[in-house]
C-alpha cells in the first residue's frame, strides 16, 4: 500500500473511532482498535495521535498512554507548524 493510501485508510479509522465514541452503544475496545489500526497505518498522523491522547485521557483513562501519545503528537505537530512557518515566510 502506498504512503498516500495508508494515510487515507488511517484517516478512515480515526473517523470511525470518533463516530463510535459519539454513538450510544459503542464498545470502547472497538474505538481503541480503530485508533491502533490508524496509528499502525500512519504513525505520523497528528489526527490519530491527538485522538488517541484524548481517548486515553478522558474516555478510557490510562494516564501513561495518554501522555505518551500527547508527547508524540506535540512533536509531530511542532514539525508541521515549522513547515507552515517556512511557507508563510516566503
């Protein structure tokens, strides 16, 4: 699978995880599985990392996992901000 296709598939899993959390009868294990699949497909996905950090912080509390995903997300997001700053500086 190409990197672009992996990113699209990862986004689909993030979207599914969000939709499951908004539903009345969602199984948390299914949400977690979607987030894990998204991160496996695209470990650099800021969206997946952010959603995983929120999930483990507020929905299925696990402070260690929430912090780990938050740290990685901040690192990846900082890189994106730097790239955007370079574009804006042109």
